[in-house]
């Protein structure tokens, strides 16, 4: 009987399930979107039950679509939106509040207060992160400050906390675990020791007992409850979505880099067995632990990547589908001098300004919707350029190519412009679902479905390579204009 690996890919806007074979090919895929909740400007929430129900629906549906029996699933891998946090009742399993999403900016004042108290240096040295609302720890503090009686219940051991991998695992298996890649995104984890840190917990007033136990990213976590799939299936791999993508792209060597073009853009470069701490406000993070110790990555985060295309479609009605953006961008010869800073939820690395606002500059009477659409697509590439320049400076070396994945990576205009503005080849993976694939590889390595990293390297194939075709002087001029536009946007603080 042929066997497969099931990956659960829980994202910001949808829950996905993918079945892979030994060659890393997709056998079946199922996806279900869920509602986004915006209680106030800059606040973003999800209903944890929506996350769970859509993920379970996708997991069951993907097996039905492929006529695969639960007995044919050798192991399950989980990957997830990382900094989104959920708290729930340990006994009933019911959430005590909506999940607070990684995009949410409600903890800006908490971060500013901690920075003023001098905690920024401690956070940086221990976690590799910055004091920014992006991360989970301040979200937990906000919940304790704003949900009556929650802290007291947490102290009594009645509450569990976790990132979305932990929430899913708890509901699938009844166990309360996470892995180092997700733990490293909480502001509570020392990336050098691999443990929850008492000083960081005390800083935010968080009882250690609410946190999950940390296990290697590749290894046995627990088996699913029999009633879910009709048999118990081992969960053998967990990693945060961007680290899973790095793994799925087979970026196992120092300096190998990938960029995922999803709701945001996330560029990671492998830095080996020792964390590299950035001089350019990038993040040092745990990439994974496959059982032989933690490996690390440098990461730059763009908060609004593909989401700017959704904004053009849903709010501005400038395109009917995301695919229309490519055709519109190509309908004009250039951006007409228009530059778009999509700081809808502030700007991420290397600027880290949570108060920055979205801005369109360079408009003239001759500007049309196609120029704005083109500028919006170009903004994704420009933000990624800022990341790669910072990474190169931090690692003291060149990045010779960039592997790409994610929904917006199928946009050929965007990928060509990305190659043009970076001046290096941009390589599309033959499988766009590299995040799910990375989770599958971690689960499959544990159970012997794949033997080692060399098996994974052999599976990796390129679909298309884009090579730079832009005149270097034009590249330099456009980059200078982009940076001038960013500086202007950062000055606007109404």
C-alpha cells in the first residue's frame, strides 16, 4: 500500500492541507478560507474555532479528494502563521478570547513602554527579535491586562497559551507542545539556550506554566485522536511557516536564501549552527532543530506583500482578480514616476516603524490606474530589495540567487522586476507549496519516509529562472527614488 505525508498549513487567511509523495510531489490539496476580524484600526483577530474547523475540514477533504485512506498517511507535519497567539481553557479546550494575529498593532504602547525601561537590549540579545507588536509576548500581556480574571486563572494553571501550531496540536492530540522555530517568535525564548527565559517572562508578567513544552521540529510530538481520522496518526514535524518554507526550498547551506510572497514577504537566509545578530534590525531566529541541535536564520519581514494586491482588488476595485494585476502592470511601459509605500500596518524590516502609513507618491495628471497597480507590484520587490541588502551586510557576503515561493511568486511581472532590481537570478520552485512541503519533510524525516537532507536536495527542482535585464543605471535611479519615497512616508505622522 502506497504511503504519503500529510501537511497541515495553517495560514493568515486560509487553512490548507496537502498530501505529498516520496518525490515531494503534490498528490492532493484542499483549502478553506476563514473570516478576518478587524475590531479597530490596526487591530487584527481570528476566531480560533474558525482556524480549527477550517483546518480539520481541509485535512479530511484532501484525503477524500485523493481517495487516500488514513492508513496510508505515514505522518503529519504542521506549519503555521507564527506570531499569532491563542489562549484557551486547559480543561474545556475553549478559547478565552480571539486569536490576536501577527499583523495586529494593539501592543504598540506596551512595546514603547518596555523600550523606555531599557528592555530592548535584553530582548535583542536573548531572542534575536525587536520590541515590536509583531511578536506574541506582548499580545499575551495585553490579554492579561484586558480580560478580567485571566491572569489569576493562568497563575492557577487553568490556561494554556500557544502559537497556532500549539493550538492545532492540542486539539488534534490533547498535548501541549511547540517547536523551537515557533518558540523563537514569542519574545519569551532564549535562542542560544533553547529554553523559555525567566527574565523575559518576568518582564511581561507571564507565568511559565501556561507555555507549551518545546520539542525538536523533527520528532514525535503525539498521535492524533482516533475519532478525527478514524485511526491514530503520528505528528512528526512542526515548524513556523517561513522556516518550513526555508526547509522545503532545501536552503541547508550558509547563505542560501528564499523569499515567500504571501500576505507579507518573508526573506530568510540560513546562517548555520550559530545565530548571527543583525546590525540592520533584521531578526535572528531559529530555523529548525531536526534532532541534532538548533540551526539558525536571519529574517527580514515585509508586513504587506501580496496583501497590497488584495487591497487593489477588494477595497479599490482596480482589478477583478489578483492575476489581472500582471496584465495591468504590463499595459504601461513603466511606473510613470509613481511609487507606492504599502505601510497599511506600519513598516517592517529594516525600518520597524509601526506608525508609518500607506502612501502613494509621484502622481501627475497623466497617472492612471495601471501606473498605481504597477507601482504596487513594484513595492513588493523594492521592500524585498531592502531586506536582501541588509542581509548581505550582516552576513558579510554575497547572495548569488534567490529562491521564491508563495502566491504572488506566480506573477511573472513581479518576479522579473524582482530579478531586475536585485541584479541576481530569481528562481521559482517547481512546487509553489514549499511551506507545506517543508512541514512534510520534517514529519517524513522523523518516520524514515525520507532518509536525510540529501534526499530532499534531490527532490528540489526549479520551475523557471528569471535573470536581470534592467540597465544598472536605471536600477540605481529607481532604487534611489524608492528610498526617497520611503523617507517621505516615514515623516508623515498625523
